[in-house]
C-alpha cells in the first residue's frame, strides 16, 4: 500500500476513534453485559424511548423493553462483545424472537457494540428483527448530540 493511502487510512481510523470516544462507545468495550444494558437504557432514553430493564437472569430473551414515542413496544436483546472484529451470529435473533412473544412486543431488535455476521443479517431480515451494530449506535448517538448542541446554540444565541 502506498504511503499516502496508509496515511489516509490512519487518519480515518483516528477520526473514527475520536467519534466513537465522544459518543461513549469505546467505553462499552470494557463493560460487562449488565453495564452495557444499563448504558443502552440511557442511550434509548436520550432517543425518546421509555425503557424497562428486564431481570438480569431469566430475561426470556429480552434485556430491555422499549416503548417508542409512536406507541410501539420493542424487545431488545443486548449483545456486548470484547471481540469487536468478530461478528455476532444468529443466536440473539432467536433469543429476541422469544422475547417478543414473552413480553407481547410489536417487534424486536438486537444491539451490539460490535458487528454482525452476514448470516445474522440475513436471518434478521427474514425474521423482521432490527439490528443495531457499532456504526448504527454511533449514528444514533451523534444525532442526539447534534440536537442537544443545536438547542444550546438556540438558547444562547
């Protein structure tokens, strides 16, 4: 790889790392699963959801139950990983499908601080389960941060 391309890649990696850090996502890499669930609860509340945490054991396939501003009830299976580069497979999709039934939800979602495998993405599409990976989390958190900054600017300006 030519020097310029390596430098450009390093710059992009550095910029992405800064964004992930500002969004608090890098912190999730060292959290426990329960800490990640609580972190997600706060993030979803910032997005306007009412959030219930399910029991830490015997959760019946859902770690959080979201109540959307539009009235939807959503089962969320949180999958915190330390191996960011290894993708999360299909198993959590089956778990959240059980959670949808157990908690009488309208839909399901699996959220990870990592990535999903191609087979997980395919199965999620087939089962109508929404997947939020590291990139989607970053996008959602940055939108909340932008709205907060705009409100502050309006108030001070």
